[in-house]
């Protein structure tokens, strides 16, 4: 069991560029979640997948954000035309597809937009 | 949506002291988890405790679901216990965790 893995760990990009992050969940977990955490705050939910289906999106997920999980395994989160306000820690988590299942988080990707 | 309030927001203690962190939530839940966020940002699972009491070494947690609160106890604190502790809950019928604002714990030698 290798846990939830996220890449890259850090990303610095110029405003206006596109960035893509990857998350590999725990292998037997059907659900995959993306959260965003800004300085001094708790993580906030962005979206989640059950297998390959994206079942819920937060209003925080603007049109510039898109997430995919094409084969129900790894997921990608893309941010287009990055803005300074997108600077944050992006966290991925996974769990079994049972109500109330324990979630496990990856190391996160820290994005800095300059 | 469900509200999650953690207290205190900051706690500064000497090594060896005991501490109690509280998490109040506003609705029925089917999941409650306590996390420790390490200096690199990763959330480390401490307890999965939608109800009842659990212990793991110097740490223990109690959730009283009917009264909508949970407590995390840390005994004989060590400097390595420093960091931010988060409570997160999943409301019944929802499929996501909602986090509190965290308690920043500082243990001085």
C-alpha cells in the first residue's frame, strides 16, 4: 500500500500559464477528491469522482478549472490561465465508495503563481 | 451546509503538558476524522471516529454524536506534536469532508 501520491510537489508558474497536477489514489479506492487549502485556512472541497464519473463540483471550481479521471484510476486537475489567487496547496484524497468511509490524503501540490 | 468550529484557534504549551482540542459541528454526521498537518502540508490521519472513544498511544479522541462534538486529547506533549490539528466531518447524505479552521498547537521545550 503506497498511499495517495501527488505530483508535482511544488509548482511555480507565471500568471496566465496553464498547469496540470496529477493524483494517484490508493489502488482499491473508488472515490477520489480534490481540495484546495489557502494559508491559514482549512482545506475546502473542490470536486470528487466515483470511478470515472465526476459526481459533484464546488462553486469554487471556476470555468478555468477542470478535473478528469479517465479510467477510474489516477486523476488530473488542470488550471487554465492561472491567476495569483490560484496560489494554494492542492490536496487529493481517496476513499472507498461507502458512505462515511475514511479518507486518506496525499502530500499535496503547492502552487505559486507569480 | 454543515458548520465545523474548532477551539481554541491557538494553543501554546510547555513540553510534558496535556491538551484538549474541541470540534463542534452543526448537523448529524457519518464520518468524523482528526488530522495533524505536518510542516510540509500533508494531512496525517490521527483518528477516524464518527462516534465513541479511541486511543492511540499518547493521543485519544471521543466523539459524542448526539451532542455534536468531538474532543482530541494529547497527553505528555512533545515538541514533535506541534502543528495544526484539523477536525473534518461528513454530513449524512453528503459525500465530502468539511473541515474546521484548525487548532495551531505549539509545544515549547
